[in-house]
C-alpha cells in the first residue's frame, strides 16, 4: 500500500493538475513495485509559509515522500524513486525552467 505525499510552495505553477500527476505516479508504482492500483494513495499539500535560500520570490520547492510496506528490495524502491523523479521533472517543467525549483 504505497503512500505518496507531495508538499510544494505556492510558486509551483503546475499545481492545478495534481490529479493527472497522481494518476501517472500510480501507474509507475503499479509497474515498478509492483502493487495493486487500488492500494495506491496520494496527497498534496501547498505550504503557504516558506523561505528558500536568500528569499528570492522565484524560488520554489517540491518535497516528495514515498512510503511502502516492507518486503520490497532496495533495488526495486530505488527504481520506483528514479521513475517518479523523471515524471516529476517532466510534469514540473515550467517550475524547473522559469523558477529556481528544488526537488
């Protein structure tokens, strides 16, 4: 039962399509872990109060946490993490190209 949590700054412009992002995340988890689609749970939280580096208003952040039940190998979890990171970098392309975004 993998649980994915995203925390992000209000400066992340792609936040309007989090459901679409979560659908793709669940597909990756089903293929990589493997797991049942019905056991995947995802949620997102916008963090209104944040400060990054020098406080530049063009700074943004995305924090991702993935939790899963024991029994999966380190290699499997690493592959899932790498696949999710590729997706986040693609989905958050505006954030990465226009802002100083840290993932």
